[in-house]
């Protein structure tokens, strides 16, 4: 794969640095696409199980960046430019790491068997947000001992735009016969009033496991709904509500803020 052992693992800040280079070379601005949207686009493309989206299989890694601009969309310019810059600095993002691992497992059965036998138990949290690439790696790793434990809630699937597929959780018992499902319906965080609203809303979901959360806290005040224009307005409204709250809650707020300031 022509990557040295000292390859770089790219996080979001590294990807933003790469984007700055691409934007400058291609004379793009944030009006064309924001960094956040570009990162999301890379995430969706690279989370596909298809190996064609990795830097190992794209011929563009050998092409000068300006050769991919003519006749291409902004999406193509950024994506191909990203793959080129990745290869140029021997960098891999997190999805690349999974794809390279699967690539090694496919071509080296002895390495695959080593890690399958070494991992006696495999546990996956937040399983409702797993994508196809992560699912494939999980299937391979549990392929020897078949001791697989997943935790998830289909009603909390929020990353479908990033490739998550709730069917992996809903169909888990069909893919892995003999699965034992444990429902955790007790809720120790919210009052009965909050859960009543949540249950009535969640119950309209089409793809879900039927369940009803049970509150273990005593009854509280009525639920208020506030639709803010953006996150800043939402935060401002919450702070105003806290300021109007009884003295006990204001004391807790000050106490928490003082503690957070003391934490190095």
C-alpha cells in the first residue's frame, strides 16, 4: 500500500489544515462549501464499504492537484484534492484506518486469524449509529469466538446523514441467531412528565423496537417547548430560565461553574 509505518492519523484539525491548502490552490471560499460540510462529505464517501473511495485505490493520488479542477464540481475538487493531499503527507483518517485493516485482513488470513482469536469478546456501544464500514469490521473481528455484545437504541439514531443504518440494530437477531435481547426501560434521568412527552413523540417512529420508558424520579413541573432560531438563542433561553429558577438551582449553577473553573 506504499504507506510507511510512520503514517499520520488525521483528526478534524488536520483535515481542516488540508482543506486550507486546497481552498488556496483552487481559489475556493467558504461560500463554495464550509469546512464542516466538506468534512461531512468526506465522512460519507469514506464510510462506504466499497474500497474505491480509499486513497490506496484512487489514481488521483499520483495526479497534480490542478489537473482535477477543469470541468469538475466543487465536491469533486475537494474530494479528489483531499485524497491527493492525504497521500502526499502519508495521512489516513479514521475510516481509512478501518479500510486498511480490512484490506490487510483480506490479503493476510494469518493476521486476520491472529486478531480474531485474540479478541475473545467484542463489545460495540452506540450501535444504532454504526455504519457499513464499522459493521464489516465488527463482523470480521467476532468471526472466531462469536462472542458479540452490542448496546444501542434505535430511537436515538441521529447519524444517518453520516452513513449510520438503524437496520443493523433492528435486524441484529436475524443476522446473529441465538441473540439475547435485554430491554433497559428504567430511566433515572428525567421526570415522568418529560418521559411522557418523549414516549408520545418516539412512538411515531416507523423503524423501532416497541418499548416504553419508565421514570424512576418523582413528578416534576410541566414540560415547556421552546423553538429557538439557532444554538446561540437556545443557550440564551436556557440560561434565562435557570436565572429565574429557585435559589437552590442558582446555587447549584454557581457551584458547578466555580468547580469547572478550578479544574485545570
